[in-house]
């Protein structure tokens, strides 16, 4: 996939799925902004991987759930790399517990990190995409936002919110050649899934028709396709990359 002369920002790209997306876009020729909030070591590792492969990359730190920091991040990327064509909203976290024991902070942190960040970064980026009449926004949601999951009311609410946000923004900007889509990963081994018990993992695999876990790279390939010129007639879509775990 060819991303020559494109600039991409991938939030939360210091590890896991975000890191795989950053590497994939860079491999296609995009200049990539790798973002992190607290994992500087991971972000530097991803930058080293990209540059060693011949790609162009810079790293940025920000709390993208804070509107002012999100706006500053986007402006800095545009200044340093010459614009912004592709935005992948990937930053996320979990604080799993049953609702009856969930603290208000557990709810707020997950909603702010997972959902408010999508609003803040997209709002900061969308005006320039509309002006240049080309843009790709891909939001990383989750199959949990489609099906729900016990012990994850906060996470499920945030990821379901991303789906509604995606469809609504897609309608707002479609006439300006800006597409907005979402990718919903299934069970992908990352730091966010490490907290699952072996019993939970076995249950998920038992309900996954392909009978295995996915990889961050498989999610990255789906994201990269949606970021291409050839995907210009696809917008407001939720692409599940889940081995058949959630079938409509």
C-alpha cells in the first residue's frame, strides 16, 4: 500500500496495535507521528524500528484526553511533518471491574482516555482535512463495543461511543472527500489483554470461529487499507478484525 507524501498520526502507538499500525503506515511511505502519553521507552523503540527500516518518524508526548494538548499535538505534527492526512485514534486503556464495585474514577479515566481523546484529536485535525479535501480518520474500537462484556461497562461504553462518533462524523465530512471508519479488533494479545484470566482467554478462543488469537499486524493491515486512496468509497463502516467472534 502506497502512502508516499502522506502524513499520519497514530495515537497510543508506543506499543501493541498502535505500534504495528505506525510501522505499517511507515512501511508504505508515510511520514509517521508516533504518539505516547507515558511510555517514552516504547515510543522510542517504535521510532527506532521505523527509522532502521528506512522510514520517516517523529515521536510526540501528550495527554490526548485533554483538548488543549490534543490541539497542540496536531499543530506540532502539521508543522514538523508538513500536514496531516491520516489520523488513527488508537489511544486506550482499561479498568475492569463489575459495575457494583466500579469507582467513579475507573469510569472517568476509561471514558476520557478512550472516547474523549477521539473527540479531541479528531476535532483538532478535521478542519485541515476538509480544507485540503482529503483525509482518512480510522478509530480503533473493539468487539466489546458491539457485544458488551461483563466487568467492562466503562470500556464497552467508550468503545460503543466511538462507533456512534465514527458514523456521525462520517456523515458530516463525506462530501469533502474525508472518510471516517472504525476497526474493531477481537482478541489480540497486547498489554490490555494481559489482565484476562486463562479461563477468560479460553472462553474467548472457544467462541472465535478461526480458533486462534489475532495479531497486531492483522489489525494494522485492515487500518492501512482504510487509509488508502482505494478505500475512498468506504465511510461510516465498522470493520471487525476478530476471527468471526462477533458476527452480525
